[in-house]
C-alpha cells in the first residue's frame, strides 16, 4: 500500500513540474548496475583505508578469533545496523536540507531492504545533502572507529559503510553534472528525475 502512495506523490510532482514548463530527464539506475558501480566507486576508499589499517594499526588491532556461524552472525548484524543508520541519515539529510522536516521523507522496504526517499523536488545542493549524508557521517565515523579501536568489528564496519555508500557516490556524481534544475528522488528505484527549464 505504501509504495502505491509514494508513486502517487511522485506522479503528482512530475505532473506539477511539467505543467510549470519543466522538461524531465530520468536518471534511474538498475539495482544490479547500482550495486556493481557502487562497489567500484567504494573500492578506492576501502583500498586506501585498508592499507592504512594494515600498515599503521594492525599491531594494536583487537582481532576476534571467531569463525563459522558466529562470524556470519556478527557480519550480518553489522550490515543490518549499518543499512538502517544509512537510510535514516538520508532521511535526516533531506528533512534538514528541505526545510520541511520529516513530512517530506518516506521510509519503506524494497526487496526486503529498507530504503528512504524524498517526496519533494529539491535544488541540487539540498538533494546532495541527503544523498551524501550517510557517506559523510558513517564514512567519517567508521574511520574514527577504526583508528580508535582497530580490529575485526571496526574494519568490517568501515568496509560495509563505504560499500553501502558507493551507489550514493554514483548518484551524487551524476547530479553534479546536471544543469541548474530541480531533482526529484525516485520513490522505489535507485536514481532521480531532473527537471530543468
């Protein structure tokens, strides 16, 4: 029921902006492409920070001697917490940058994964704040975590957070190439629609 409401909100935004003389440009990325390119965008960060960890922090690292099922449970817990915080930070970024609070943010579950979308068209800068909030907050937080408490948990957390932000970087670089326009976040797909006059 909720995705239908989100699509109705999105369709209303499209119709209103088209009626106001805006031209529409769809920048939707398939889930597979977003995942693959997102990992490619994240690799430089993971590689550089992984090397710093290896050469500067390994001697004082708190390495857990867990394997098998225990390791997978810990890894899944890191992913779940990171993904929930990631989507919440998108929402916080858009709630603040839009100046309209939580009423413009919607959370839902797509393919058993939480997601967040902005329900209004925003200027590029405001849209980018929401898109990049998880990369900035969780990325910097993960780096601090690794340097303060180097070890298995902090290293995995850092890798997960940068990998999750890879698709956001892909979208952000695409938005930066747009002309002066309004950006409407797609409610159910990775990407956005740019509206330019």
